[in-house]
C-alpha cells in the first residue's frame, strides 16, 4: 500500500508546506487523494492501517473533515498511517499544521516525547495499533472538557452524586477556561482529575455494569488526550498524565468490552498499549496486555489471547507484584483452554494459584482491587468450562459467587451467570434455572451485555426442559426481561 512520494506529491498550486489556518481547506491533502472518491480514499487509509497493525475508523466523512481544514493535525494513529502511505513526506508536506503549533507543546515548553512508528516491537505479539479519539482544535474539544459523563436510570443517580455538577474532570474545565478556549499545559490538578475519573468509572462499573456508562465515558478520555497534547511543565506530571490516560483508556475499553463492543474495546486497549510504550511504563503495558488477552479470548482469538498474556507476563516481571503475575498467568491458562490444550491450561492454573498464595503487596496495581479469591475461582471456572468439564466448572463458579463481596454487583451477576450455564450443561437444569432467577434479580441493578449473552446461552440449553415448572418460570421471566431492555 505504501506509495512512492514522487507519485503523490501535490501540484504547486496546492502550496505544499503551507500551514492551513482553522477552517481553511487543506488543498494539499485533497491533491493527494487524486481522482479517488472520499470513500475510496478512506478504504485505502484503512488498508494501509492494517498493513502496519493500526486500526482507524476512517470513512468519507473523516476525509471530508480533513480536506475542509477542520482537522488541522491528525491524531497519532492517523499520523502513522499517513506517513506509511506517503513515505518521505512529513505532516506539513501533507498539508497539516505541525503538532506542536496546534497543541502548543513546543511554544509552551511542554514535554514532547517522540512516538514510535511501529506500535509493537518484534519481541511482542502482534496487537492492533492505537486509536486516539478524533480531537480537533474546535468546540468539539471544548465540549468534551465540560463533563465527565452523564448516564441514565439507576446509574444516573450514582453518576450525578459521584461527579457533581461539573463532573470528575472539573479542573479540566477550568484549565480550558483559563487558557482562553484552548487546552492549557496540564498540572497536578489535571493529572489528579484524570486519576479520579478512572476511579469513579471503575466504581460505577462495579455497581451498575457497563451498558449504562459506556456511551458517555469516552468524554473524560477525550479530555485526557487533549491534555496530553497540550503538554506539561514537569516530567513528573507528564508521567502521571500518561499513566492516568492509559488507565482511563483501559477503563473505557473495558466498558466497551463488557457491553459487547469488541472492536471498540480492541481499539481502546491498543491505544493504552501505545501510550504505555511512549511513556516507557511497564505497569501500564502489562495491564493493557492483560485486558487485550481477555478480550481476544472472548472474541474467539485464542492464540492472540495466549500471546498477549505471555507478553503481559514479560512486561510485569520486574514490577514486584505476585498478584499481577497470577492474573496474567490465569489469562494464559484461559488461552490454553480456548485452544483445547488441557495440559497447558492445568500447568498455568497451578502457577497462577501458587503466585496468588504469595499474597497481596504494596506493589499491586490499584486497578487490581477486584482480584481476590472470588475472581481467582471465577477465572478457573471459565477455564474448565472452555475445556468442557462442566461439573468442575460449576464447582468453581459456585465458589466464586459464594466468595464475592456483594459490593461488586456486576461480578456477582457474572459468576452467577457462569454457574447457571455450567449447571445447565452438566445435567441439572432445575438448579440452573434457580440460579438464573438470581441473575435476573441482579440484572435489575446492573446493565451488562456480557451477562445477558451468557444467560442467552443458558436459555438455549434449557429450552428442551421448558415443561418443568421451575424452568418454565425462569424462561418466561427472562423473555419478559429481554422485552423491557
């Protein structure tokens, strides 16, 4: 796909090297498109992205925005793709404004860390490239700085209470206002606001599930990326902001994952991985690989799940957290199970439980608060289920549900749904229906497409037994619940 620059240099009339002002058409980029329609050119951009392991949602509308001058400088993912398509050219050669001029890094003395052109080193498994939210220096950015997110239903009350009238990212709003309409250099208050947004999203997810939160959770993430582009005064703040933004990308990615938006989750996870590598942050890299492995397993890509888990283990080895190594080893076990390799799975489970028994430590990441005995049992149940050992899977799923802190409502629903499915497949349909009723009770408090998908699988297994009063009542209630969603 990479094209010779000689074949694609714009004509002199396109004024190569000229910096388009806001709203001024990018004639250089339009000349590079040539006779292709915006849709055809967008397809070429997507193909080029796949060639280098990137993932961009380019369409005709995006090309139109670039050519109209609405996007003065593309995000990092698009930058890598465009430079791959037109080797030898720079962003300014493509008609864009230099990033430091748009975001004010160089002029303000902020940190300007170079980005790699390849998202994945040779030693690591191939993971799709990063996607940065499409931020333009317009009211679009201003809007995303105004509120962390607003939800609806039961989650709306909790969101309002947790975020207040300005949202968890209120300091970002103030930074925007103080700068006269453009993002100012980030300081400790902005870094702290990003970190707090991560905590609040995780808290709300634990209590209410992902579906009610995901649509609006991208707003604080866009705000965080705007701050990264604006730059910082001190390296310590830059490190905090990179780490916080990466964790925020993973949190938003998890909401996408849990609500069944796998491609969007994949993109967020890849962006977090790119951010980790830019910042040289092995803890964030290990977390990104951990989530990527989990997603790949759920999406039916077991070899990718296995490679990502092993890459995560490599990144985490020097961090001093046995619990993190345990969780990543469980991700590896899940990969082996999905591949049908019982021996590899069992060996990994033994290692994971041994690491877990080393206990918690001060080096354990904050995001791992969910990883206790219940999660350990739940993940082992998933491994046995993938291997078709339903009775053993049911035993561990029952243990997970029994050990789970009721505070983690979503996880309790998840373990119970796993238990219902394992019981149904192991030949005790009435027990499965009884547990299914408890899951439906929990789903009145949480919204999780993942749990609904698991229940749908259980329903299919129970249909042949629908004449049983217990099972019939469960099937009827489930059908009514689905209709209300």
